[in-house]
């Protein structure tokens, strides 16, 4: 959760998410992709989720081919999300969209796992009562940038219910720009 010592940062992150993420989160293509995966995986057993996640993790660890990752990262939703990142002037570093099970639907960067349903970024939003979840900022080892993750629900505009979760990684130094 956001550091209680820095309410200004939390306010800046909330503002960035509201201004830069909410418009594309309401896009019919985004909502449709999440709803489609929810339908596809309706009734999926936890054992099947674990199997899919373990296959993804093994491929990610080995550094070899990962057909499941390739399928998600090259789908139309992921391409749309990559355009959002590219057009954010560096404010948004990464986006991950998850379905109602916590499985990746669209993503702009690699992930070590396919199932996020066991992590706070999904749990606090989808199964909890939160409409916003934020991690403490951390320095990115590769770029040195100070990054924070913000998670918000993906809503079905027709039924006004949660259908998934969006995790948006933001560069805290660029939030005021």
C-alpha cells in the first residue's frame, strides 16, 4: 500500500491514473477483451490455473520460448496497451490487465508468472473492497527510475461491476509533467 508518509505521492498517482488510465480502461475493446477472457475461463479449476501458471513460470525462468506469453503479449489488447505506454511521455512504464481470475489478458512487458490472483495488486481490488491499490515506490534496477504500481478495477460499464484489474506502473518523477 502507499506509504502513509507520502500522501502527496498517492494523490499524484491517483490523479495520473484518473487522467491517463480511466479513458482507455473504458474503451470497448479493453472491456470486450477482459469480458471475452472471463467467458472463456468461466468455471476454470484452480488446478488448471496452477498448471498454466507453472508452465509460464518455467518458460520465463528458462528464458526460452514461451508460447503462452507470446500469445498474450502479441494480442490486440497488448498492442493497444503498448500504444498507451508509448503515448504517455514516460509517465506510464508498464500495464498489465488481469481477468476475474487474476490471469493475464494483456500486457506491455514480460511477467514472471501468468496468474496474479495470489497477489495484493489483484486481491485488494477484485476480491477486496478497494478501488485503488498502490505499492511503495521502488528503484528500477535497470533504469534507476523510481516506480510505483497502481491497481484499479476494470469495470463493465453496462453492469457497473468489476470484471478485471489493471495494474499500471508509473515513473514517479514524471507524474507532475
